[in-house]
């Protein structure tokens, strides 16, 4: 993949805690436009925390270090400003919002982001057309547009719903937190194709996964191992194969 | 005068009209009555002293334009400070519908009104008795057998600064008739009103009912809607309560005929220091009745809500299906929710459920929505609306639902998480 010298996401020596517990411990990572980075690592390593810290979840307190998106300090922004700046997090556990229809929610999200960019909002008809296309692309029945956000969706349906939001929001940086967990092989391909369809020279991805399987479909430029709050190893796609065979122990032992 | 109750009794003694036989019975009860205190079960959380602290008069006249509801195409009956406003009321009525006023009812209207007046509304409602003896005007609505009235009937009671008014509505649905009735209460300045309505729904008749108890701020508003359901009668009622200095509604539904169906949806939204108190009682006196009561509300800031919902299933009311559900969203730790859903069951072959929940605003959902670019306040409005939207969607009249939505949203926009 072509990559310019520009950096889209720059995380430098980031440390963060949740409820007095240090979780990120000096994490650094650079993502250039158009790149796909996979992050793997043991449970509890801090992978989801990284997504929450970057997206501005309350209660996740940055202790030191920095994170910029397109050169702008992310950590000073409200959660919604980060989204409007082009950051998108597909949640490991998407939240159910009963009573708020998926379509209404996505329209409001897209409108809010367009407005922030000084663009006019889409007409209902225009948006509906886009939403239907996105819904089809992630292989969910159109009835899901009318349903409450994630309300009663299965695990796999929630993940596809996250992807649908991503398709509609057209972010600059997409962080996918275990979007492949709990998916059967067909659903996995749907997610992978969804991601691949969005790969452009400008858009970057951070893909958190436990499985090499997904990376067969989405070829990463880099693979990182996150353990105990920092990146302890980086490599190319072949690192994922190594991890698949050998697990993480050999890395964490060497580290200790 | 020392208080509103004595004042009501004294003034009632001077009222004399065709309703007097009925009024006298209520007056006798009122003479024995005491001003409710904190020890009075039905008024435990709702002090009434505000009525003595406001200066009001039944002589305030005002000309105010009542906003119409676009596209509702309703038959309007407008009362300003208790006085009928002919100019703002509809003059033409659809066939099968007879409407008279309390003051100009003819003999046949009087005949059925006398049998209905104060017969459907239970005597235990103290302010109902006040209304019995003081109601000077109101509407008598009579729907003929087998007739379906397509136009909704909207009864507006608007109060202005310093006004006191007591209005009464009596509605009779003859067998197999169908009508929609909207009771709308307006006026947010210091005022005091009682507004009671009694509905006699005969066999196989269908009543769509709305009560918009949306007076806020200084208004003191007390009233009730009371229903008697005949065999296979259907009631679909939606009550919206906003709360004010004193806002109290009593609802009674009696399943008098078997196989009747009552659906009651209630939404209350309170902010500031508002108070809203709803007492509902459903009497299943006969077998095979169904009641579905869904009460949902959002309470913010220092507001206080009281919900007391009782379903009473009599010994021979076998095969009753009854559900009573109260869900609350607490927006601030300083808000107060007093909820007491009660089922009293004396029959053994029934299916009943009741419950109440109080939840706080879902912070995780707020963050999720913000992470998609919505501002916190936008997210909050959507979340709140989501909480009650299901009930708004169930309103049978979608024009009313459309009219209501922006008002609810405007109210959410004011509420802040505490
Ligand atoms: N709200 C929280 N309070 C306390 N500990 C938390 C909280 N959220 C996460 N943690 C802890 O932080 C660590 C990292 O969690 P997480 O980022 O979810 O790991 P991963 O996604 O890599 O499995 C875990 O030990 C987890 O228990
Ligand atoms: Mg995780």
C-alpha cells in the first residue's frame, strides 16, 4: 500500500487509568493515511481501553502522553468532537438503545457530522437511500433500519450494525474492536468485504482481533502485539501467523 | 374564609339549578370532609396548601386565542376560565353527535346527564365533590347508537392569571358507537381549576380518549377522567402529564360489563420543582375483562411524581387479564419518585402482572451516541424520547402524536442531567 509521510494518528507514550487502575502504560503507535494496522494481544491487555481513551469515554483518564488525529490534539476534545473529526470506534459490545430507531439515530449522527463540517444535512429520502444500501452491504434485512438501535440484535447483528454506521459516517480513522468475534465464516466475510470496500488512500484502520482468520481477508500493513498496556512487538502480516501458532507467551516472557 | 374547602361549601350553598339534586348529595359529603394532610393516604405526598396561598377568583374573564391543532379536524369546545367561548368553538356537529352545555341542556340531555352525573366518578375524590357542587359549565356529549364519529372532539379548558374555574364533562357512548375525545388543559399562570369528566361507554362502544394535563409552572390543576365500560366496550386512553405547582389527576375505570378492554398509556415528564400526582384505579367487577396500563415517566431536577395505580379484581371477575407497569427514568438524584402499583385479587383464575422500575439515564448509551457525533444534549433528548416513544407511537391518532412530539422534545431539551 502506498503511504505518504503524513501521519493520521499519532499516539505517543500514552498512559491511562480507569478507576485508579493503570491500564495503558506508555503506548506509542503511528498510523499513516491508508494504512491498516492489526492489534492483537491477550485478554485484559488494554485493547478496548485504547479505543475508549481515543474516543473520549468518561472515566478513562489520561495520565501522560499524547494522541493527535491529523495533527490535532484528540485528548482535549469531547467525544462528539472526536467523532466529527473523523474518528470511529466499532464497539466490542455495542450499546442497545431501546425506542430510538436505527435509522433516526444514524441520520442524526450523519447530520451532526455534516453540520460540523459546514455541509447541509441530507434529505430524508437521500439518507434513506444511502442507509438501505449500507444495510444491504452488511447483509442485514432492511427491517433493521426501523428497529431500536441494537435492541435485541444478536451478537453478530450488532457487529454488522456497527459496520453499517461506519459505512454511513465515512470516518478517517476506523477502530474495529473485535468486530469479528462471534461471527460465523459468512458474517466474517461480510465484515471483511465491508472494510475492504472502504479502504482508500486516506482512510486508515486499526483492527483489534484475536484471530488470524480475519486478517486472511483484510490484509494488514502492520501487526502489533499489545500486552500489559503497551505495544511490545510490531511486524508485518506474518507476525499474525506466528502468533496464531505460538500464542503470546513467548513474547511476554521475553519482555519480562 | 379560612380555606378553599370551606369556601367551596359556602359558595355551593348558593348554587341552584337542574343539577341540584345531585349537587346536594355531594355537598353533604363535602360538609363532612376534611382538608387532606400528609396523613391522608390519597394525598400523602401531595400537599394542597398551595390552593390557599393563591389569590384566585371565578370572575376573571379574558379573551385568549387557543391554538388549534393542525390537521386534527376536531370539533372544538373551548372554555376560558370556565366560561364557554362560542367564537372559538365549533358550531357544526357531525350527524349522530349531540353536544350541549351544562347551562343550556334541554330536557332529554338533562335526563341522561342526571343519571350519569357523579355516578361514574367515585365519591372518594374530594376535589371531585368540589367540582360536583361548583361546576358552572361544561359539556354534555351524547353519541348515538351505532354511530362512528370521525372528527375527534376536543374540549379545551384554559385558565389565565388569577382565575378559578370548575368544569365538568359528561360523555355517553351508546351501544356500538365510536368517538375520540381530547381533554386539554392549558394555562401556566397562577390559577386553580378542577376538571372532571365522566364517560359512560355502553356495550361494544369504542372510546379513544386523551387527557393532556400539560399545565406547568404556577397552575394548580386537579381533575379526573372516569370511565364505566359496558360489555365488550373498548377504551384506549392516553394521558400526558407535565406537572406544575400542583397537578393531580385521578383516573377510574370500571369494567361493568364482561369482555371489556381497557388500554391506558400514561406519560409524565417533570422538570424544575414540578409536581404531578396520578392515582388510577381499575375495578374488574365482572369476568373476562382486560386491562393494560403502561405508565412511563421522566423526572428531572427537583421535581416530584406520585403514581398510585391500583387494579382491583373482584371475586367473580374470573378470566381477568390485567397488567400494570410503571417505568421511571430519574434524571437527577434530587428528583423524587413515589410509585405504588397495587394488585388486589379476589378471583382465582386470572392472569395479572404489575411492577415498577426506576432507572437512571444510561451513561453508556450517552457515550455511545456521542461517539457517533451527537452532542450530549442531542443524545439526551433522543434517549429520553426513546424511553417514551413507544407509548407515543401507540397513540391511535397519529395527527395528535405528530403534534405532541415536538412539545415533548422541547421539554426534554430543558431537562438537564443532575
Ligand atoms: N471500568 C473499569 N473498571 C476497572 N477496570 C477496568 C474497567 N474497564 C477495563 N478494566 C480493566 O482494564 C484491563 C484492560 O481491559 P480491556 O481494555 O477491556 O482489555 P482487552 O480489550 O485487551 O481485553 C482489564 O484488566 C480490565 O479488567
Ligand atoms: Mg476488549
